[in-house]
C-alpha cells in the first residue's frame, strides 16, 4: 500500500493526527483518543501504519501476559511528497479531500461530544473567505501561512498546550474572465 492509499483513510489520518508532537501512545490510548471508532478498527489501522513504517514501536512492556507497544510517528514517512502530489489524478484528489473533510467532521463531532467542550471559550473557528488573488498573491499568502505554521509544528505536548487541528484549504472557485 503506498503512502497516499495509507493516509487517504479517515481512521488512519486521525491516528496520524493523534500521534503528532513526538507522542508515544499505545493502541489503547489511541482508542481513547478516537472513541467513535471501534477498538478492532483502531488496532487494524495501527498495524497497517506500523507495517508501512509510518508508525514505529517506541517501546514494549508486558501487561497481564500480553505485550503492550508504545508507538511513535515517523514524520518523514507520514507525508505526501511532491512526486506523489504531481502524480495524483483528479479522483485521487477527490478521495484525499473527502478523507480530509471526513476527518474534520469526525474530530469536530468528537470535540462537541466532550463534556467540557465550550466552542466560544475554546476559540474554535470554521470560517471561509472568498478572496480574489493573483498567482503571485496566492503564493505570497501560502508562504506567509507556512512561515507562521511550520515553527508551531515542532511544539511538543505540555500541560498548558491543547492540540488543535488546523486545515488550510485553497482551491479556485472560478477563473479570471477570458482575455483579462
């Protein structure tokens, strides 16, 4: 299974999100993080991600006669490189986008189901803006977003940090008029 196929699945993508921040989690801890998915499904997808090298075993210990494994994310393996992106078909893009949207909906629903969920206090946002941009302006905007976001990706979990799901999405909704 190639990286696109592995990551273009909602449960596997949610596992990858949960593992961000140099976390080391057991499959049981992942099940608690993704409570709306069956334990069997989480275990199966952890096995697939581990077999593909996207997750690696960080440690093992014996628990009641069974071996409990702690996994960590291989960030270098959990990416779609430029070659993969360039080779994606329109159907690949549809499937990847649908997966991303399914994950957003699932994660947002899981957030709202938590007893302590407070969208106003938690500063949640799901705004959409339609902006007119030239190619140069779009590239400048993407560069500015990267300048802000990339350093934050290195943040580690701490008692005062909450993990947030950030999903910038850019696509043209209409083209410039012909002859402009």
